[in-house]
C-alpha cells in the first residue's frame, strides 16, 4: 500500500546492510516524511473508497425503490398490485452450497445493502449446513447460530417429508400412461390398476419407502426416476413385485451394506432373514400394505386376459378372490418371506385343490401369509426369479453395449 500510494518501497526503510556513514540525518528524515505522506495518501484513498461505496449503495437502493415503484404503477401483462406498498421479493436458493467466503459476503450484503423498504429477501437454505459453512471460515468454536440470527427477521421451517404429490411434480411417470403396461402384459404386483390409479399408487408407495429410509427429497426423486427406468426394462408378459423391486433398489442406492446382505440371502437356496441384522422393519400400518392388497383384489377382476395368470378353475378363482382378510400382520419382513417362498415353489408344485398348496384346506381361518402366497402365485410372480430382480437393478446403472 505504501508503494502504491507513497511512491517507494517500504522495505527500503528496514535495510540495514552495509550502512553508509555519509548518510545524513536529513536523508533519513526525508524518508520519514515520505512515509508520512504515504500514510496520508492511504487514509485519503480509504476514505474516498468508503465514500464511493456508500454513494454506490445509496444509488443502488434508490434504483431498486424506483424499480419496485415502476413495477407497481406500470405492471406487465395487465397485472395489478393490490397496494402501493406491495413488496418485491428476491429469492436466494442453496446459499449453504456456496463457498464460505461468498456465503458470508452475501449475508452481509443482504443485511447492509438490501435493507430496503418494500423489499423482502427470502433465503432458502439448509440451516445446519450453512452453519458448517460459516464455521469453516471462523472456526469450529464460533457460534454460527447466533451469527445467523443477525441476518434474519423470521424463520420458517419447511416440512421435508416425502409425499406422492412431490414425486409426481418432479418425476416423469409417462411410462405408466397410454396403456403401456397393458400392451406389454406387465403386472406390477400388488399395484394392478391402470392409468392414473397406478400412478397414484406407485408414487404413494415410493414416498412411503423413502420416508422409511429417511431419504432427502432429492434422493427420493432419484429413487423414483431409477424405478421408472427399471419398469421400462421389464420384458413382456412378466409379473414383477414392485414393492420388492423398490425396496431392493432403495437399499442399492442408499444402504449398500443392507443390499449386499439381501443379495447374499438370495444366493442361498434356503431363504432365512435374520431380523437382528436387517433393516426390513416396516410395519403393515406404516407401509399401508392392506390398502394396496385390497385395491389389487378389486382390480383383479379385469385381468382375465393376462397370460401369466395361473389358470384356475372358476370355483377356485372365486374362492381365492372371496377370501377377505385385513393383512394386518404382513410387515415388510413377512412380505419378503412370502415372496421368497413363492420363488422357491415352481408352478409344478401347484396341485388340484389350489389352496391346499399353501396349507389351507378351506376350513377355518386362513393366515395372512398363506393368502399372500396364494395371490403372489396366482398373479405369476414365480416366473420372475430373484436374479431377475438383481439384474434389473444392475441394468439401470449401466451403459448399453454399443
């Protein structure tokens, strides 16, 4: 700064090598006077820059006020403001993702520059992440929470729960439109409806699984997109358990150790889940599974032409469809056990007297898991193996061979 404003290098004052005995005190005083002039120049420049800054801020505020006023008095497209003091809004998104110095500078600008009447600044951010950003600049012991309170007048907390409407607004569900599934004779057990109904059911199911794994909204959208891609890869005349596929895909993307555990079970001939080491702890109530299974039975009456349905005598089919049960005991763990039991039972094992195959002789009550296995078999789940599910998940993350 001295060199810039004073015209000489300050390091010369501190060079004490090979002193010249002929140097007079007046020469040293001249250097002192030069340093004084440099300091005066620096002060003058700093004051000028500060004045220019304040002048620039004042002009900026005036310009924004005029812009807001102009927008109210001469609205675009015939729109009308309800009042003269109708505020203008500036939205700032993802400040927590900026580099620390920029984030702090932006906060200071919001506080000191954009403090303008009629102007409202809305900052959408992950507060905890923003606090980490500030601590990266000022140190871990810095009270970032108190620091942030200086800048905001009001805080609003958004509900970050995943909903079906959120997924439908951000994902492309067109694969379910135009009777695509019906044309390819694909059943997504237990979501057998078509059109908007299956879109609603599928988006609700994805949201329930996402909330079960505590996924962030962006992660839930990624899960939905990957699942919809996998549906496009299903071959014709196939029945796929969409709940099993969705759970495996979710674990594959966001809980790899649990996915690897499930893969190891699928590789074994005997399917036994250890409840102590699995994350498949989701109750029927949390999953709303009874609703999906009841809607499935209601839609099943329209599926006589589907080739992969198990061909039963009319009385056997009527018996199966008329069995009413609440499925209140079917949690996710029991569901997977029933699923694997069906995969291990080939179609040849189906005997005359269909329900006897599942241990039900037509007398007394039928257990939830027995009826679930009977329905899975009837809708053709046994034709899609465990490896088919794993391969389908793998295909969604690979490039096709050229």
